[in-house]
């Protein structure tokens, strides 16, 4: 797979500018009733400070009977302008409140972005369920009506309140003097002709039908917001000036792509859908489309792939092994795409899509794997594998500075900015590390931010919830469970702000819940529905879960061994979550047999327990060596060191062989006799490139090295790497 191409842009301060947007917000909580509104924003953005923030102020308007009405000030105070061409609102809110997922793409002409967008997904349940999609441009100064004149390609999406349906349309738009003509190729527009009655120097034209037209600062993009619902129809749209002279080499690269479609069946459970995507147009004519949220998580599994071609200004995306295709037009700025139609074998439908060329100042290719050294040392090392297939070793203390590390180290990739992060137990409290796109790491001591007098001293673990917020959990010196968690806001220096909670004192004790006395490592995991969970063993080898679920006022604790009759376990737990929302806590008993305590939604409040070693004639596993991971295609893997032989063995299950149950394979046999033997703790993970990986330390000559056993699609067997040697 080719790495996505990014344009390299110079970081600049944004001078105070005006901006305008046009958006559509809808509520999907009631499938029998359409609740949607077209809105617009007119505001200003202040100078960008050294932390990357720009203060924002402005007014929001909504469609109304006869024309727009004021809906209040904008809900965010500032924007954090990211180097890759995205932005983050602070607070991260839309018209409907705080979204479950969001993404912003920059629109500042001075930074090379002619048009941008903001996407918010508010979930599928509750009164605030729904989505928002807002298109944004920087406004010009000193504009005249003639700047809008000429031919444009347009796409719109809207709602017909009279019919109770959403609609979309695309075609040609021409502006001559004050006359605006819509000539649709697909779909039907509410009106064919409008006349601009007023025009301002900020590039805002208003028609007699209360359509607000916002011209971008470079004059190449036009936003349209129909703000008059008196006729029972409103819409939002984007138009671009097409360029017939663009060459294919100029198109190659990555684009942040918003996508708005209406269902052919308006009685469908979701008759309208907005999506946030990453489109990668490769130099060899292939294209791949990724879900942008998953792309930010490091996943590189395309949701669509095929072949692209350019004819004039028309970009064709032909889906591989299908007759389906999408058509987009390339604006004459060379950086903006407008989606206008999609087809399958049966229908050709208009769509509204806006693609903005991705840009970055990063020097490193995208990350595939980040894994801390499995051996606790005073100067911990984090190993990174990127899409260039080169390993890099990062000595956190040498690179970032900070206090001496005295305990556990965990790493993760934050989905909100795509950067590598680490946390460690140090002699000065819980410490965070952040890796820049240039490879330079920085350090941050949370104990210096007045987050209480307690700190995590052992059993550190990390989890990321569906709202993309990170939690770090662990035990205090008194054995109490602490949780450091992102608040969803940013600090004055542009870092993710954290709060801290003593779950035992603040959550369990007031309700009389048992406070488990954990020994050894903890596992932490967030479920797809937003549940937060911490699990571990007590001194008697019993499994305890401390958990919270959406809708509950406080956390609870449960002795799962008591409810399932699980035997005493030794050496800690590993957790794996299945694509069908199953929760699995695995460990080994004093005989080395692999025991799994598991739950699926159909069980209600009941859990079950299975002995995989007994049921599938597997080998015994050494205590403390068990790890787990789930492949992208749903394969389940439990890997550990066989107690009797020292071999690395895998218990694995595939959805393609359900009737056969679990299988057992010796990974040591797979990698061959030339591979060194991993001993002690192992770490397993399924990476964004679909590889399956097991990491551990092994003796190479007289030195201890980090070693990787791994499998990739297309491999006939597992192989191995000396990561320490590869990383130099």
C-alpha cells in the first residue's frame, strides 16, 4: 500500500479574519418525524497564538419563516489549528451540544485551505441523537458582486418539510449580474432562478428567497444556505469553479472528505447520513477510502478501494470488482473536491461531498505500531513501526527529559490528534510523554497541575472510550484505584486537559460497594457503548471488576469469580473485546490451564466461564505470560509461554471455523529454529496494517533484545524480527 501523500505547508500565524459557514443539523431519535434545520455562522477568528489557538467569536442563525433568525452566539471560544490541516474546537461542541465524534478541517486561505468543514456525530440514542455537517470558508474583504459571476458546479442537500423527506441535487450554477440560475443534472432544486438583492464586501450575497451565498476569500468556493422555510423546503450546498487543465499528477494525494447522502428509500430507518472520510489517491491509479475516525486511530483498513481517473475536471472513483462509482469535480484551486454523484448497479444519486487537500509539516510517515519495552527499566524505551517499515527506538527520558521512571509504562495513539503518547510511573508522580510528528518527544508531569495529592504508583493501565477520551488507571500507595482522565477540553498550552478521581473514595465507598484489594497488574477497557471497566485479581486469585456504564450515577464492583465459580487464577489477567460486543477476561489457574470468564449482551447480568485448555487439549501456560488481541477480521488470539517447554503458543479462534472451536499452534515452531526464545512477559497486538504481533524479550548473544513474532496478510506462516537490532 502506498503511503498517503500530504502537501507540506509552512506554519503561519492567522491574521484576524472573517469566516462564514453553512450547515445542516438533524435529529434521528424519532424515525417517524424529521427534525432538521439549516443554519449558518458569521464570525471572526483572531490571531493564532504560540500554542496554535485562535480566538473565535460569531453569531449563529437558523432557517425560519420568511428568512433567518438569530440563534445565539457560537458555542466554542477558540480553535486549535493543527499542523495536518485540521482544527479542534474548544470546547468541542456543535449546535446540538458535545458530539460523540467530531472532526474539523481548516478553511483559512492564508494557510492554503480554500474551504473546510466540521462534522459532528451525536450518537443514535437520546434526545440529542443525530449529526451535523457544516461547510466553512474564510470571507474576503472588499468583494464586489462581479466576483461571484461565472459558471460553477454545485451540490446541495436539504429537507422538504411538506413531504417529510430529505432531498439532494447537483448540477450547473451560473451567476450573471444579480441573477442566479440552477440547472440540475440530478435531483430537483426548490427553485430554478433567484436574484441577489443585497451584497456585502465580505462576499455575502442574499437573494429575494433568503438564500445566503458566501464567497470564499480566494473566490473559488461558494457556500449556499437556504434560510427561508416558509415554502416548507430548505437546503445547504457548496459550489466550486471547475478546472479543465488539472493534470493527474496534480491530483495525487490525500483529502479530508465530508460526504452527505440521502437514502433512496425515504422510509428507511436513517434516510440521511453524513460521513467523515479520508480519500487517498495513489500515483499508480489506485484509491482507498478510510473512515476518518478509524484512520485517526491508526487503522489502515479501507472501507472502499478501487481505481481513479481524471477527465477534464471530473474525477471518477470506480469501486473495485463492482459497477459502482462516484464522481467528483476538482476546483481550479487544485486543492478542493466537490462530490456530486454516486451510482451502483441500480441507481445514480446526487451527493454532497467536500474534499480538502490534506497538509502536514510532519517528517515521519504514519504510525503502525507503538509498544513499550516489556522490561521495566529506569530509562524506558518505546518502539515505533511506521508505514515506511522502519523501526525506531525512543528513549523517553533521553528524548523528552523528566524524572526517573520507577514503574509501569504504557503507550497509546490519541485518536484526536493522531500523535503517540506514553505515561509512566516516576519518582515524581504520573508523567505523560507526547511524540511530535517530527519525532521529538516532550514531557509533562501531571502532579504539577494540582490534580490532588495522590498519584498512581503501580498497576498502570490505559483505555480509550468511544468518545475518544483517554483514561489512565492504577493504584495509589494505599492500594486505592485512581483514574486520570481527559476532560474533553484543552489547557492554555494546547494540551489535552486531565482530571483525577479516586474511584474507591468518591464512587464505591459512598454506595457501600466493596473496594477490591488488587494485587499485580490491572487491565482497563472501554466497551463500544461507552462502559468503563477495570479488572484484576485479589490475593485469593479472584476476578474483580470495577465498572461504570452510561446512565449510572456511580461506579460499582463485582466479584466475577463468585458469580461464575471460576477457580483461583495466578499471574494476572488479559482482556479482549469481540466485534459482537463480547467481553473476555482470560488468565491461568495454578495448573497453568487457560480459563476465560466471558459475557455477551444476550447474557444480561450473567457471566460464564470456560476452560480452554481442557476443552481443546491445549498446553499449560506460564503464569504472567498470557496476552490477547483481536484481528481486524474477528479472529481471537490468546498467546503465552508454554510452561513445560518454554515455547510461545497461541490459542486462536476464527469466525470462518466456528464449528471447530479453538485451535492451538506453536508460534515457536512457526518462526523456526533461528528465532530466539521469548521469555517472561509477552505483549500481543493487532496492528493497523492487519499484522498480528507478539513482542517479548529474548537473549540474542549475550544481550537481551526486544523480539517480534508476527504474521501479515499474504504470509504462509509467522516470522520474526529482532526489533532492538532493527531500530539500532
